[in-house]
C-alpha cells in the first residue's frame, strides 16, 4: 500500500465547494459525490476498495482527503459534551 500524504494545505486538490453543486456541500473534485457520502459509506462498513470499485472516479487520495477534511472541521468546532 502506498503512503499518500495529504495535508490541509492541499485538500483543494481533492475537494471543492461550489455553490451551485450539491447545495454548496464539499464534494470530491470533478464529481457530484459529497464528502459526507464518502464518510457515511466508511462509517457503514464499506472498505476503501469497495468504494473505489463502486465509484471508479474515486481514488484512495479522495477518501483520505475526505477523512482529513472531516477531522480538520471537527477540530475547529470545539464541541464539548
């Protein structure tokens, strides 16, 4: 397995937000697949390989970027229980 380094500095290479695409939600660049959809697939037990098989336009870098995007958003929310 390759080591795919994605930093918050280059997330825009993989994720875009366009106001007239999917109601301005973050999507995988060049697709209409939202970051939220990718995260939900992972949360429901799909593997990266299954996602890439079902959606050939998605590469491992896109999935990793979705995870990093979610992690960076969560760290900025500051939600406490």
